[in-house]
C-alpha cells in the first residue's frame, strides 16, 4: 500500500522533473575533493550506537524517558535519560540524555505526524529569527520542517523543550559534546502525496535534527561541540542554507541506504533544494562510502546514483549495518 503510494508519488515527481534531470548540478569542487572513498570499518562500527539512537526516536516518549523501549534501548544500555517530549501520533517525539560510554549528550528526534504537517510546505522560507538569531535572510529552509521544529502552540514546543533538556544534561554530566540524531524525511510533500497517500508514515526526524543541530549552538556556551548524524535525510534548504551549514563548526553526517529516494528529494532542479556536505552512502554491495561535497554527483553517491527509475522506497528504513529504523 505504502509502496505503491511511493511509486505513484515518484511518477508524479518525475513528470515535473522531466527535461531538467539532464542539467548537471553545479560543481564547485575539484575532482580530487569530490573523490569517493570506502569508509574504514572502524568508522562504520563507530556509527552503530547513533544508528540505534536514531531508531530509538521512533519509540514513545514514556518509554524513552524510562529507557525501557526494548531492543533499541537495550542496544545502548548505559544511557541516562534526562527528558523526553512529544505526543504520540500528534507531534514530533524527542528525547535527550547522556551516554557515559560515548561521554556525550544525545538528542533524538522522531518523525513528525502526517496529518498535521502535510500540505504545500515544500516552499522555502527564512529561518525563525528567534531560534536562529543573526542568520542571513537569504538562507531558506523547507517551510514544513521549520514549522515542525518551531510550533509556537502546544504541543509543538519541541525547540524550547529540547534546548532546556540539553542545558540540563550538560549541567548534570561532565561533557561538552552533543550529538543530534534522526531518521527520515518529513513531508517534503507536494499536494500529490497528501492526496494519494494520506496514511503514508512520513517523518521529519533527520531533517529537523539538522535544524536542531544548527540552532543549538546559537543558544549554548561556545565551548559546547554539536554534531549531527542523520539517516535518510531529504534536502532541507536552498543553496545558501547548504553553504551556511557547511560554514558552521558543526560536524554533519548524512547516512543513506542504497536507492532510497528520500535523500534526493525535493529535487535540486525543480525546487532549488541542496544538501550540505557530509554524505555517507551504503552502496548496493553493502560497502559504505564517503561522498564529500554537497550533492556529490558520483554514481556511488545518492545524488548521482538514485533516480526515478531505480529508486526503491523499501530501502528507506534501512537496514543500516543491521539496524532497521523502527521501535
Ligand atoms: C498511533 O497510530 C498507530 C497507527 O495508526 C496506531 O496503531 C497506534 O495505536 C497509535 N498510538 C496511539 C498512542 O494513539
Ligand atoms: C568532543 O568533541 C570534540 C570536537 O568534535 C572532539 O575533538 C572531542 O574528542 C570530543 N570529546 C569527547 C570526550 O568525545
Ligand atoms: C528493493 O529493496 C528491497 C530491500 O533491499 C529488495 O529486496 C528489492 O529487491 C529491491 N527491489 C528492486 C526492484 O531492486
């Protein structure tokens, strides 16, 4: 059911994209800087706890607060939860806590809820000036992702709740490092997907996780290091946004699985969306490769490899090194 919705949606998308797919993405990096290399196995292993943390965000807030959510929680057994929020099936869930093994504060963001976020929000809007003080107004992001992060009415208060919990975690535990994780797309949606696929479980985990990773340092002491590890993130903003993210002193990694269509949406050509740097892609042969630059055009990387004909939405939840995103 969901899969056929995906294909209908992708078919619609390809109709809009037709004729522009042939236009190559602008290449601002030299071939050497763009070189795709296999990831050392030690780095793949090091991602594993974060993969479980991203999957954990699918669990209900009561179970992440108590850290009794089953397989996902058991995979990171030393975690000390600080606070969880969100209303199941109504808004984005999140949790914040401390991992003594990694000596880091972890922020997990779940998918949002479809009925509230589906509409014509694919348009690009400036960042909220209160959450992102001093950011160039030419930096534009997806209206739906921005709204999900910054609802000013309950129960959408995820941004202030997350920042208060991060401050509390930093005061309770001896670390200055914060890693924000999440999986999935959000409703990059066109009207077509809302009409054709009203029950498709889209999420905003990875997209709003990136927004959180960018805004958190603006509200935390300068000695705090914020890092972002997102799974299957769609494009979040425009070229100025991608450049802005790359200019910040935050480490950003997007891990993408095979022919998952989400990382290549919304299309560059139609809506002017671009990814910041930091893709890691799992190839069809299960080799993990590092794809430097923004939207690396190599056929080993999502932007170069995934198109309407070969995209495979069943690969969206993973598995990522054996972890499938679900509670
Ligand atoms: C959330 O929605 C799912 C799917 O419709 C349903 O199975 C589940 O019971 C709902 N959970 C709550 C707490 O309402
Ligand atoms: C904290 O983050 C910084 C910068 O990313 C890194 O160099 C350092 O090793 C991290 N510290 C710990 C304890 O992980
Ligand atoms: C889509 O992905 C699934 C899961 O990896 C795989 O089993 C299936 O063969 C793929 N479909 C195609 C057409 O490649």
